[in-house]
C-alpha cells in the first residue's frame, strides 16, 4: 500500500483551481485560432479576437478568465492500493477554499438551493465523483463549471426505438434552444447510456475531455463529427451574433444501459472550458 498525505492532496487541488481559472488549455486556444481563419463575418472575427485577447491577458496577469469562476467539480480515480493519511474529502474542499481565497476568485456557491440561498463564502462544497481503480496513484481531473452554460443543459430518457436519430435530434434541439445564452463558441458534452444520473455524469465528464481527443469508438467519433457540423450550420456563431463557429467540439461518452431506455444528457460548456488533470 502507498500512503498519500491529505496535505499533498489539498496543495495539489489548490494549485489546480488557481491555475485552471487563469489559464485556458492549448486545445481551446488552437480551436479559436482555427475558427478565426474560417469565419467570414467581421463581427464573428471580432468576438473571437476578443476571446483570444482576454485569454492572453488572463494568463499573463494570472487573473480569472471569466467573472463566473464556477462551481468546483472533480472526477477522482482513487487507486485501490492507496491509503490517505488524513481526511480525503476535507483535503479537497480545503484546497478549493484556499484557491478561491488566495486566487481572489469569485465565490458562487450557496448553501441551500431554494430557501436560504446564503453564500458559503469559500466556493465549497466541491462536487466530487469518485471511482475506485487499480493502482497506487490518485488521478484528479478538475474543472470550474460556470452556470451560464450549465443552465442550458438538459437530459432526456429516450425509448430504444428512437435510436441514433433520436439522440441527434435531442442534442441539436438542446443547442438550438440554448442559442446565445451559454456564451458560444461552446463545447457540447453528451452522455449516452447508464441510468438517469450516470448519463449526466458522463456528459459532464465529456466536457472535461480535450477537444483534440475524439471518442475511441469509430461510430461515436463519426457521431461527434456529424453533430458538430450540424451545430455549426445553425449560424448562432460567436456570442450568438452569427457565424460559422457555434461549437468548438462535441464530445461523447457512453456506457451500457437498460434494455428499455436510451438515457441522453447534454451538458454545455462555454468557450472558457477550464479543466486540468494531475496524478498524485
């Protein structure tokens, strides 16, 4: 067994959330630069140029990319040969708290969703999805999810007879209804299969995947490409002002499901698609 100190987990999480709030990934930067080349509308080009400049300033000055510094979401692969010396959950939340305090990041979490809605003042608790895997390391993929795009996300339980066309129709409907609200260009995460809640987790996990990586299954890869093409044909464009770049990527994750259903979740992420991964 390998022992990992809770302090090391806390420090790693803190470092991640300060960094990912200020530094956009190369995959998004490259996609925006490529979009700039294909856009014909002066307005669309101007929006993309402003996004790229915003990201450059954020990186140089180490300030937040967006005023919505999101809710902390972590996908944890916890090795079965690891023992944490201390409180694992507390280490994650303490890391998030210190990141948002010391990074001067906006705290956006309220303690009660309906009645009190009092700010927790430290952006905790984080949302943590933990999976036990073989090995002696802990791998964390983390992101800060803004809610302008989160609010545009939807889930639907399709009948098996709906098939792939039903999946396509639902994904396109969600993006069309979202329009300019999620701050396009967007990354569209799609979770298919599992149960009601698992499809939603898959969709969120899909938005944390590099947009340079296609689904390993050729069928789902082609579905990603087809959906991206159709979404960009909608003409919503950067900031919803028209153009060829409504989405930068469609990322699909899937899982086995019940014979009676095809659960489909669509989780939309804005152009500030902030995520990082580490191993401890």
